[in-house]
């Protein structure tokens, strides 16, 4: 189907033509005999100008009734106007009210976050929210494009699952008829089954964590993209990840420049996102943290100050690999040293690779190489006090043609925050779910 209708983002194609713009009043003002109506239609903003004489008298009367967010059909001629936001404006001929809005709760004045969050269903119409969510949609599109171009098969993992992937402390459970089920924390384990069936796959869907952390980086429901590839090494995994970040940044610059401008994003931060990104081992990271005055004892995970310090050190995203096994999930392949090596006498290090974004946007990618040996994996399941019976299907991958394989998960909302420069993940998803936020 093709929309036989005018949309603001296509204004250039309609210069000189009389069209009808269907949308909502963003704001209005009068200046003597001229009336200005700022209209939004979901694709952008357009100034519509009512001149006495060029526009019917009824339109002038209707103009007076219009309130913020009233819905209207405005008919007029599209003119080039360099001073207007999108480069075009409309000379109005007539105006038809669809619905006059009641006093709108969100006015141009400052509102508190709690108020805005409670009005999220309306807040998404505001310019900055609109821009951030348009960038989100572009990022989703570009991610799919990246993997599709590389010949990946999209492989959807279930949301309701019988077992945990990322530890049992952040599981949401629900009753599943006579049984208990969990909302998925990650599609990875299923992605691994897909990699053995299709070679290279990616899952893309919502994931859930009962995180009791009220930070600017944590949601309880977030979207994750998880590629998983048979025969892929840890180094290739990092290459796949940096290629993805580069593709996302380039797509945002190319296709969402207007939105990034509304968000006042410093574009140079996106332009520099070209691989290869620096790679350091966890042990090397600890030395940098010590030098920068934020030391942590070996075996502890990074917090916000440590991620910020690594960002400052490199001014670029950085991969941290070979983390302590003790802070990593059961499925990681292990190593005795902090650089390579796959002997597992001590299993001190995990074959992981996390990508830390600069400017405090935190861990964007978490991934690594998986344990492919059935006995070692069984031991790990026991060490993590998981019920082996729930993982028999997962162990089967190691019994029937096991191969080295790797993958990662990219957090969509953190990526959107980073690309847009929006400080909090709550503004990077239409309806954020957080510890204290379930409505609307
Ligand atoms: O590092 P995580 O926990 O890794 C996994 O879940 C692996 N199973 C992925 C894989 O290898 N297939 O999560 C991956 C990414 C993080 O780097 C972060 O970007 C995001 O998911 N993430 C969150 N985003 C928002 N809110 C939360 N509570 C998040 N937890 C993780
Ligand atoms: Mg992680």
C-alpha cells in the first residue's frame, strides 16, 4: 500500500502544492493579523501561517478555539522557508478541527520526572522523547540490517523459560499452569542451539531481570540482541561487536541527523566509533583503575566509577576480556591466564568480553566464548548450584557435535542512551519498567 497523504518529513516533494496536513497543535501564537500554528504529525513539526486575505475567515475563527494537542486538518500551500525548522512552512487556506483537546497536562514549563513518567503516554509526544524513540527505531533497523547482511538467521528465543541463564538472583517467576516458569534473562542458551542448527543466528527480544538497582542504566525489562556463532573465537566475537557498534553509529548519523540535533548530541562522539576498539584484559584494567585512583580488589566487578575511569583512559569504547570466573555465569569457557589459554586446571579466568562505552554509558555488550566440553560444563552447573535436569537439553549441544562457539548480548536501551546522549535509560524505551515503575 502507499499512503496517498502528506507527511511533514516529505515536505520537499510537495513544494508549491496545495495539500492537507493531518495532525496535532504543538503550539500557536498571534502577531497582529498573522497567526502561527505549529503543527506536528508524528514525522516532524511544521509552521502553518494564517494571513488575513489568503485564508478563509472561518479558519481565523477556528484558530481561536485551538488548544495545545487539539487535532486538526490544515489545508494550504507548501512553501520553502529557510528560517523554518524543516525548511518548509504552509500558507494556510482552510482549517478543519477534528477534536479540541482539554487543557493539556504537559506544558512547555518544567515538569518533574515523576510527573512526566506518570504521563508517559503523553510525554512521548514531546520533541526530545519523540526524537529519542525515533533513534531507537533506527537502531533496531540498523541492527537487523547488520546481521542480515552478514547472513545471520534471526532466531527467536522463548520468553517463558524453565531455567535461568544469568544466575538465579534476578529471576522473575510466574505460575505456568501446575509449574513455575521464569521470564527469560537472556536468549543466549537457546541462541546456542540455533548456532548449532543454522551456523550463525541472532535473537532479538525483551529480557527481564528483577534488578533492585535504581540506576540510570538498569531496567527490569530491556531488549537484547544476541548473536551466537558456531566455530567463532573470542577475538572474532569482539570484531563482530565492534562492527555492530560502528554500523549503528553510522546509521544514526546518516538517517537520524535531525533527531540527534533536537537532542543536542555531540556528533563527534558518534563519528569516532570506528573499530578496532582497544582490548585489555581484566588484570590490565585493574592496573589502569589503580593509576586513576579508583582501585578495586581482584575478583570484583566494575561499578559506575570504574567504567567511567576506563572511558576517560581511552576516550573510546574498550573491550575488557578474561574476567575472573567467580563473577561470571556458569557457561563461560575458562582459562588459567588472563590472555588466551584454555587449560582449566584453575579456571581462574572466564573467556568473556565486555564492551564498556565512554562517558559513563556503561557496559553495552556482555559476551564471550562458551564452554564446549560436556564434563566441564556439568561441573560448572553443579558449582553454580543449578539443577542439571533443567539443562540436559543444553548439555546435548556438547554431546552431539560440540564445537567452539561464541556470542554476546547488546543491551538496546543502553545503546540508545549512548547514541542519543540521553542520560537515563528510562527515556530510551516507550514504557520503561523499573523497580518502582509499572504504570502506565
Ligand atoms: O552482560 P549480560 O548480563 O549478558 C548476558 O545476558 C549474556 N547471556 C549475553 C550473551 O552472551 N548472549 O547482559 C548483556 C547486556 C549488557 O551488557 C547490558 O548492555 C544489557 O545487556 N543489560 C541491561 N540493560 C538494561 N537494564 C539491565 N538491567 C541490564 N542488564 C543487562
Ligand atoms: Mg554483563
